[in-house]
C-alpha cells in the first residue's frame, strides 16, 4: 500500500501536471512544476493545512514554471532546478514565455547536480539528470517509494519533443535509455502531461525507445 499522497493539479493552457507530494508523517509537501495559477495551488494547500517546503522544477519551459515565483512568494519555499537549466530559466525566448504574451525570467534558489540527494518534507529524493527535452531537464526519484516524476522527459508511450531551444533528440533518447531504463520495471512514472505509467510499460510499449 502506498504510504505517500500525490495530488495532481492540471493547470495552464497546455494542461501541465502539477504534483503535490506529502508523506504520511507530516503536513509538509513538495510541489513539482507549478505551471500556472499559484492561487489554485495555494488554495489547495490552505484547505488541507499543508506547508510547502520546496518547489521542484523538472525543466524551465513556461508551462512548468509560470506559478513558481508566485508560489514562492506565498509560501517562502525555495525553488530547485538543475544547474544546466539556468540560462533557459532566465531567458523568455528560450523558455518560450515570450511567445505566450508573458516574459518570464526565473532564478532558482538551489542549483542541482546529477545524483544529488535532497531531504525535504520528510521525504528522500534523488536528482536524475535527463537532458534532451531541454539541456537541464531532470527527473525526481522519490527514494524508498519507487516513484519518478519525469517532467517532459518520458510520457505514457511517448517522449518529450526536442524542437524547442536546447532540445536534442538523440540526447533525450540516450538519457531515457541510460538513466531511466536502467531502473526497475516496477517504478511508477508521473509525467509532466497526461497519465502515469511505469518503467516496465515504457520498456515494452514505447515506440520511441526502439530506434536509437
């Protein structure tokens, strides 16, 4: 039986999954990819007496970061992102916010490295560096629970697109094969858009992983 609670809020113009993760031992949570509507996120937190301790960004595209600064202002939670994503986060052209009528520039409080471990909200996390969708994309592995939050790296029977700035198709395929497909089939995958999946399902059914 799962011992953590995962709330999914689907937010913004492109229906991005924002995840709120809570351990059973406390009311502290981690928010992953607050893509829009910080007031909706904050309302859920307040209604459930939850305290946001960290804001994790899987990558810097506008649809995953639009509410990050606002949520930080409301909760005082630090923003985490990979060190290779700083230029994209800071540049409205690179993060595509300039083309959506709202120029976003964001500086994370904590710059992450591959395989870095994080202890926050009563949970243990490991950073999995998976460049390809963007140069600084990561997945967050919830250690001891067999769960990965994959952002736009890996979807149900699909992968992230690579035609945006800093994207690289071969790099993305290599990241998935080397970093994610090395994991157990039982690992659950919660992506940035769409339904959850598992490593085993994608290993057997994802058509993008067969042509390298």
